[in-house]
C-alpha cells in the first residue's frame, strides 16, 4: 500500500462524462458498478428502496472498459474485476474503492466469469475470460496471471459469450460457450481442474454448430436443469441441454436487436434489446409434438412456445445501445432487478415482480421504471459541492450560467492557478486562497478579497495552457502560453497582463501545447510545439516570435512526437501507425512511411528525446503519484500527456525538474475524454506538511533560546547523523527514486548541523527555496520564509478542515472553530484516495446520501461513514488515561490556539497513515528495493533493535520535538490502528475517527479545565509532573514564537 | 490453396540436403487449416459491420458526438483488423511444434520438421524448419529462443523433454491478390472514417457556441 496522499476533488457544476459500457450490481445489492468508455469506473449506492446515488469514481484505466465481473465470493471479499479495450485488468474493492491488483495482457476480454470450486481447488479462484482471441483463457483471480487456456479442438474461434453451468443434481460444473461463428462448445470444468493445474491441454467435450451468428448471451435454466437459452441479435432460441434439441425460436421485430436475456424462473424468461426494452415470456408447452425422429427411434419431443407476459420500455432514445443486466435473487430482502446503463450515463432500474402476470385481457403489462439516475443529477442536487474552483469569481457578475473552465494549469512556484474558460478569458488567482474560498465556510471576506487577474485575448474557448517555467527554469517565470479554439496561440506576461505575441495558426482549435525536450534547443531556447485539431503540428519559437514550421500533411490524429536531435528532424507518429519526418530547418516533409518502416523509425529514435502525446487517453492526475509510486514501465507508456512528460523528466536523471518534489500542495487539473469538462484535484503531501510544521516550530524554539531546545537539538543532531548515514546508503544504492528523500535528508542535515548558532527564520523556514537552490538561481529569498510558514499552516488547516467530521455535533464544531482556529466546511468534500500506484478513487457529490439522507441540505455533514463514530469511540477508550495528558493541546487552550494543536492533530494523521502503510511495506521489502521509506525503516529498526512500534516512533517527527520516551498509550493506539487496517477499515475513516476522538477529548479536557480553573491538570505518571510543567513552558514559548512568525 | 480463412490444400516438396532425397507432403483431404490472422481480421470486420448496422434503417443521427463515437468504435475494429494482417504473431518454436499444423499432412511429417503458415501484408508465407536433436550431454550451452516471426538457424528449444536446434530454415512467400485488396480497402475505409470525423469536428465549435 502506498502512503496516504490526501486529495480533495473540486468538481465543476457539470459532471464528468460517463458513457456506460458495462454495468453490474454486486451480490449484496448495495452497489452498482459501471464502467465507461472514458475508462473510469463508477460506484453507485443502491438503497433498499432502490434509490440510486453516486458514490465514487475510480480512475486507473486508460481505455474503454469492456466488461465487469465479480472477482471473489462476494460475502468474503467485495472485489470486482474490470477489463478494458487495451487489455488492462484491474481488481477493485468496491467498498473501499481501492485497486487491489492490476495487470496488462495482450488480450481484449469481452466477458469474464468467476469460477471457484472450494473443494477441488485452492486459492482465490479463476476468472474465465473470453474476448477477441481464440477460445477461453483462465486467469488467476488473485494475481491476474494467465494460468491456462481451454482449447477447442474443432473450429477454434473467438468466443462471444459463455456461462458456467452448475448442476446441483450431479454436482458438476461445466462451461458453455458460443463462438462468433455460432458453434456451441461445452468444456467440463469439474473434471479438468486438475489437468488445468497441471497445464495439460483441455479440449471441449462437445461442439455443435447452431447456425446463427452474433450470439449475445447464453443462459442455463437452473430451475429445470434442462433448458438452455441462447440469445442471438435477431432471435432467441431454447435448446434442450441434454441433447441440444431446438425447442423454440422467436425472432425479433424488424429494427430491433436482442442484447441479452436471463431465466427468471422455471419456464419464464426475460429478454432485453439493444434499445433498452425488455420482454418477459412464459414458456408454454405446445402440446403437439412437432418434430419426430422416427428413424432414430427417439422419444417424441414436446416443443414449447413463448407467451409475452410483461414488458418494460424506455423513452425514445435510440442513439446508443444500452447495456443491461438482470439480477435474479430468490432470497427475500433482495429484489429481482433489471438494470440498464446508457451511453449518456443514465442508469435505469426496473423492479420485476416475483410473479409477473399479464393484464386481465391477456395483453402484456408494462412494468414501470423504479429508478433512474445520472451523475449530473447528483451534481445538480449538491450544488454547493459542485462549484468549480473559480466559479465564485465570476458568478457574482451575472447570475446566469457562467462559462465553464476549459483548461487549467497550476504554477507551483507562484502558488497560482490559471484557468482558461469557455468564453476566452483566462483567470489567474492564488491557488490556496481559491481553494480555501471554495471549500471553507465563513470566508466570504476572503472570497471578495481574493486577488485575481483576467487575461482577455481569446475570442472563444481556451483549450490548453502551458506554463513553460514549470518545465524548465530557463524560461521567465512570468510567461504563459495559451491556445484557443480560435486557433490562436497567445504568449502572455502574467505579471503585466500583456500579450507579448499572438500566433495565428488557422488550423482549427489548438489541441495541445508541448515543450521541446531539454536538450533540443534552437538558438539556445526550447521551442513550443502545438498540436492542432486539423492534425497539423506547429513549432513556435517564443523568443523570436516566429512559427518555425507548420507541418500540415497528417491525415490522422497525431499520436506521438519525437525529436531527432542530430539531424534536426521532427518525427510525427499518427494514429494509423504512419510516420512523417519533417526537417525543422527547411520545413519540408522528408519522408512519409507506413507499416514496418514506420515502426522501425519510431523505435530507432527511442533513445533520442521524445515527447509522447496521446489524446485518446482520458486522464492524467496520475502525476501526483510519480514520486511515491514507481511507475510500471509497461504502463507509463500509455499514461496521459502530462504524466508522461513528468515521468520522462524523471527518467532522464540529469534533468532538473523544479516542480514536483517540494510541493506541499498541488492542484491538478483533470480532463476527461469526449467533453471539455475539467475539474481540479487538490493533493496534499502529508509527510512534508508535518515536517515543515515541525521545522517552523523548531525554529521558533531555537530563536527563543529556551533551555529545552538544547535537548531537542541534541536529539536532532543524533538523528541528523543517522540520516547522513542513510544518505550515504542511498547514494551507494544510486536509486533514482530516492531523490526526494535525499533532498529531505540534506535539508535536515543542514538544519541540524550548525544549530549551535541561532539561525534566522528566513533561512531555515524557506525550505522550499532551499530545495530549489539546486535548480534555479532566481529565488526571492526575503519573503520566502514568512510566506512559507503561513502557507504551511494554512495548508495544514485546510487539510484538517476537510478531514474533520463537521456537522456531527454542534458543540464540537464550535470548539474546532474557536480553539483550532480552523474553518467550517462549506459543504462535504469529495475526498480522494490513491491505491496501487496510479489508481485513484474520488468520492462523488452524492457520496453521503446513503447514511445521512435525513439531514437537510444546508447543514453540511462531512462524516465519511457511520463506522467512523464507532471507531473513534474505540480509539478514545483504547487511549484512555494515557493519551492526552502529556500533550500541550489540552492544557493551554486559551493562549495557544491554532498552530500547536493543528500540528498535533496532523501528527496524529500521519501516525495513522504510517500505521497503515509501514508494516505492509515491510512485508514486501524484498521486491521493492527502491522504496526509500522501507529501507530507512528497516535500517532504523535494526539500529534500535526494537519492536515495529518503536520503529514507527522513530519515523514520527513529534518525538523529535520533545517527547523523550515512547509512551505506552501510543502503543495501544497503534495496536488498535493496526487492527483496523486488518479489518479493512478505510484509511480515511481511520484518520477521521482519530481526529474525532482527539478533538472530542480535547474538548472534554477543556471543559474540565475551565470549570476547575486550573491551567495544569494533575499527572499521575512517575516523571510526568515535571514533564508537563516543562511542556507547558515550552509550548507557551512556542506559541509566542509562532505568533511572532505569523 | 487459400479459401477465405482456411487453407485447404498444400503441397510441400522438400529436398533434404543431407540425404538428397525428395520428400513430398500434402494436406489431408479431410482437414483444413484455419489461418488465425485472417480469422481475426474477419471477426474484427464483422464487429465493425455489426456496429454500423445494428440500428433501424430509418435511424437518423441526432448529434455529432454520436457519430464521432460510432466512428471511433468502427475505426478501432478496422485498425485492429488491418494490424492482424500486417503483423504476424511472434511464436516460439515449442508453440509451433505443439500447434496442430504438424498433424495436417499426409504422409505425416517427420519429427525433425516443423512448418508454420502466416500472413504478412499481402503475402502468405510458409516457413519450414529442419531440426536436429541435441544430445542431452552436449557441451553446447542451451539457450531457448524467444518468440519470433522467423527463427534463424541455430535457434534452440525444448519440446517434449527433448532439446532441438534449428539447422535449416526455408521460407516461401506467395502473393495473395485478395489480401492486397483487403489491405487497400482497410486503408481507404479508415481514411474515409477519419475524414468524416474531421468534417464533423469542424462544427464542434458551433455546438458549444454560446454567446458570451
């Protein structure tokens, strides 16, 4: 598990598009899972009253989702597997939204069946997959590795649909499948389990041509164990499973195509069509025997004919095929549900009665729609949650629908957010302030004073933005390049708000703006490369204000741009796999190649610098992870543009990349496919935040020259020495990924080494700048320190605001506002969570509907789940009598507000975080040597030769700040938290529970102290008395210093 | 003889270099060999056709994005179909040995001969590998060859607990005119689809147009 990266999504008022391509309902009938063409997976809450609300959206796939299926016995583990068009497979935990396992195969699966036979096989079962390849693949449900194939002896071809037959009568399982050419095949699963495990060839038992193509579904009637329903696109047929005798055929109406079907009960079927209709039939015995085989001497066959009982309709909407499914549950609280998903993102549910009957006069009865819902409905209902990050800036001017943000970029060095909008204006605003104004309540003041600039120049939607300084410090930090739908590229000075130059390309909307690689320069400058929607590529030289080259010959969208440095060539790869080679100097097309030659050219300049762009890819917030999650090299190729650029710089280690590592807070603009809807994700770097807060407090101590600081410094020195050791280790390891850690270490060493001399605030406070010293010479030293501390505390407070369970208890809220000096949330936030590398789950606006539906709309409630309260109670009981008494938080409520408490709470968060992450890293330490964290932990563990708990303490900065011994209270808390982890409590729930308990406790002590009017409560531990006194003094001093700083 | 996706007749005349004897093999009458590449290409085309036809004949498209999505889906299938013909599968030698193709011939192929058929662009290719078994105690260091379209002499592999080395490789190519046509049609249809997409997206700025 990766470290917890707190992320908050700021949606716009339009929902991201979600064209449903696959849909399923989990076995507990509480979650609907949908996969989309955009590659995202949505989880929806399904209430007992069949109400739908969106819960979470899962990012991670880079192509259209083709199928979904359960991946475990659902009662044991709520896992669902998804497969995509480009061969990715992912197993998701649908209750927590985490990605459990992912893999990429060269196979496109179109259907997956989970098979597990407890008494014949060990492990977690198999996923039987079929798709655009021959026969059936067996994939291990746990590791997603391909285990074996079920081969067909005759007419091997793609399998279009299949189902597992389980006969309770003979306790045998078999797989029935129909190939694209219409051959029905049966594999015996039960008897071939061992031969599959031993990798022997398994051939089909039976094969029979059905003389019909485009098979959509095959189902077995488990009630009679005799009938087999096969749905083709233009007819459906009933076979006798015993001898595959055709019992009945029903053709579709003209213009209507069947899409699937299911057996409802004995002799009763439901069939649905591609346009979202469904029909329920009763099979009646025809009485007369229609076909007789006198020659064979067989028994007379009684055929059946269907009688239409009920049907369901949707409103006229034929634009795209529906994906439908049916859930047939015989047990009570569950329903028989027919569900469908549309390309427009709408989910529709029908509740099918247990005994469907026709109307009295015999005509079919229509079953009404039970529920219908889209993502947009949730966005509309929770208006306050779906305000865009800069919406409040422009909404005030006119009450009407304001233009949506169409592109956006974050400037890390200036902490500014630039948003291009659909009306052509570009807004520049302070990122942190904007985020605060958007998320927090009671900052109307801030809202109105929020400084912003508007750049007016484009006449229509701003499609892309580029901030060159973030890619290379050679550029002036005031420069911004924007591209619009009007085919103009404008070069701005954002400080003076001037247009430095305007390039008019006349090539349709600008799709993307890129920078040439670091080592490709023309007259000493990197050039801007812009891709237009008419598939042309233009190279712009900013300094000379010229368009160097406009390559216009491409017939297909540009997929890849590479640079051949030696010969000054631009190599453009198109989506049809053809390659165009342009001479940059002369602007002539040197060659155009297809097929083999094109591939050879593209691979030949693999070593030279290249930029890869892939517009079909939906998503790129993966960037934030690239430092703590080593990209799998296989997947990095297909990641979104932005992320690829970043990984690319990471790979070429010589380059200096100022942007990623030192940020405590980043805003990532996220764009999905198909429409220009953009939303923002705030991501916090928890570790760094804690560290920075610590340093700011340490500095406070130092400058005040308190006698405690000596101790601290001594400790700090020893840790610094330890760290230098680690540093050496890292250097010898030479791992690229340790870069970030090294910087940290260097920094700490610097801080601690010469601590005998009092250091000025500016120097040590400006860590950010220190880290950047390597990269850039232009640092503004003087304001850095102060701004930094302020930003740090502000960021920390914002994070805490987002995490606290507001609305649970009025008193508690007030306490937080008053004593922690943090603000109430304007609305519940959509939290995000990162799992398994670059898989992210983000909560959707409707996430809190299911458990606090009774609360009125205007009282925001930010409780992540009901579990949180229980957990926090457990936490307080576990920590009772031990925690709290030692901490300054409780004893100095009046004069030490804010910072100290914030710092303390953040430490708690990071404690929970480390509890959730560290031990797991321990387990897989051998296979991930580049993980700096684990290496360090291991080392420290050896050093201390202590338990894993002491190792955790070593990791936590708060022990450096003055707690001289590990206290027993924390051990029990750690145990509790570790226990939560094992119970698969979401990390976010654990964090919130911890915070809740801490705040509750601090509130209680506050009450106590205010009544007894005693500043210091009694402490009964042995040496606690002195400790507390010392503590108070220390914190008082800290408070003063902090006040000074602020 | 190639009929659709099936190879129905084949004659192989092989002159063994060592013994100088002429070997003659033909396909069994009762069997035919399906060429996977053509089969896959056909399936992809069928999917594309299904995507295009599974709506009412009188259906009128209402939005441009609808058409764009449809075109994307169709183009994906067409690209894959073309790619199946242009990129032959890279097989390992044990995979070739275990494929049913060896059992297709009459008289049966000797155990030291492997054959493989594949399509590369507009050509039907036949490769014949002559093997010689490696002694279990041979001093040659054994390194099994990976997957490849065409294996070179000297490639080694293990099959059925016996190690082999490729001694000779013979490759025969034959241009299939209809494959050439198919490839041309794929290219043309892809270009048509792209042109349609381009034309529609010209108007995209007007769909979103709102007076500000």
